[in-house]
């Protein structure tokens, strides 16, 4: 099969069949076209390895699964995978690999079950036709697509795209029916409310989950947006409990929610909330509760209050967390769940610190807990089931300490008794 250049099997009522593995020996293949040929199964990885393959047309079949990773860097110029006919399963998952298929000029992925965001597409300098309508794609339409000089046709109708409605060049044929996405406003090129922008930055940090895109529509987050509670137009609670979110990173963008208006006095408490307090914040004013407990695969968090001083620095300190990936200003060395306790905890206002039971197989929280002796406002310390070591520090300054748990660690030395 090494001399095979083209395969054309379109519109044949074959019995269900899979693309044979033996086809990978067709190293000179330039065209494989088998639309509406009753093909089942996944798209084989070997298609991405054909150095001469320019056209891969597999529309109107019964394919399922995701786009092969081998497509990245491939020679494919025309990719037709639209309209898979499966009732319970179609092509699905992310289309992120597209951003590395720099030779593409035609992308037809419409009428499938693709999800996740559109990524940066500036590398596709020859892209002319881009059709992803009738999927479950979320997130913002990247400006790299909007401003692509080569673009002639774009189809975006019936997805869950968010943020501002994009405004394409007037020469581009645009299929983007009003009301069939989750844009904040219907007018192309008009920006969203600042609170919407901030919340979308949070959604971006967790991959623009569908659960948000389904609900977060319009330009007022206080109108039936899932996970949010408002009072008099102010967002007072951000509650992401039990939404099936698998990864979460909370960043400084959270504080922008509070900055949309002048100072407010909020005090919110719950035994099922994550406690986050900005560094150097000395009061309980301007508080917003962020509840992100029970996040499925990576666990959740517990706590009481998230304080924000709109005039102070907005670096984040985690007060209580369990099974949570959170960072100190996104610093890699301070990812919660491994490494040691932050030196900046010394002298902090933290009263309740829950870091117990990190789930890492090869690495958990470890090192010294010496900083505890300078956290004089503590009343609860739960550090059990980790890998902390070295002796217990002097604790006489913790005059309000009520609960102290360090079982199941590697702590050495004698216990200090005062």
C-alpha cells in the first residue's frame, strides 16, 4: 500500500465498519475521503502521521471519541468531521489540537458534541472556513480568530460561547444566530459588564465548564447565574459546591467582583465555605464568601470568611482547605497539597487552619510546622495525615488554641507543655 495516494469511498451504504489498522502502511496517502460511508469507532491516530495527507473527509459517519493528538503538527489542510450520526455518542471532547494544525484551510466540525473553549488560532494563517456550529463549545471567541486575515466563512451558531459577541470583518460570512450562544450582549463588539468579565476569568481558570456556560447568560450576573447570590445588585456569595468541577485555581481576579462597586460591609459564614483572606487585611469588612466544597475528583474546601479590602493588596492566602489546588499569587512552589507551610502565615490573622488529609501519593504537605508558633490568633489547627516532620515548636503564645491535631505525620521531639 506504500504507493496508494487517494481513497474515495463517499456515500456508500456499507455495513458498519472501522478504518483498518493496515491503512497505516499507506505512507504516501494524500487524500482519504469516506463521508457517509457508515464508519464506526474512533479516528485512528495514524492519520496524523501521514506526511503527505492534505484532505481527511469523514463527515456523516458514526465516529465517536476525541480528535487524535497526532493531528498536532500534521499536514492536513482540509478536515471534514461534521455531522456524525451516532444517537448516544458523537465526536466529543476538546478541539484544542486544532491550534497546532497550522496548515489547515478548512475545518468542518459542526453537528457533533465537542466541548471546552476555542484556543489561540493565530498560527492558522491560511484558515478560510471554520465551522463549529451545533456543539457545546464554551468560553470566549479568541481575537486571533476574529482578526484572522485569511478567514472567509465562520459558523458559530448553537454553542455555549461566552463573553462579548465577536465582530468579524464585514467581508467574512458569519453564521452566528442571536440567542443561540451565551454571549453577554447581542451587539457585536460591545464589551461586557466588569463583573461578568471577572467571573469569566474565574471560569477560564477551570476550563470554562459547561455548567457555568449553560447558566451564565446575559450581562447581569445577579439574574439567575448559577453559583452566585446577590444582595441589592452586589455579589455576596460565590458557591461552586457539588458542580462536578475537577480542577480549580482561584486567582486575584476574584477580587474584581468586589471592586465593581465601592466599599460594602459583608460578613458571611458557613461550615461549608472556603476561607480566603487577603494578606494584610485586618478587618472583616468587604467580605465575600466563596464556597467551593466537594469538587468531585479533587475534593473540596471548608471554612468561614473571605475578606477583601478594596484598597489593599489582593494576593490570596488560603485559611482552610482540603484536597485543593490553590496558589499564593499562582506561585508553583506554594501549590497547596505539597510543599511546606507558607512563611507569610507568621503573624497572620488566621484563626482556623484546616490542611489535613492531603491525598498526594508521592508527595503531601511536609517539612516544619514551626511557623505555627507565630500564628497567635489560631484556635483550630488540623494538620493530620500529611508528611510534616521536625519537632513541635513552642506554643505558649497560642492562648486561644482549642483544637490541635497533628496525628499521622513524622513529627519528632517532645511535646511542649505550658
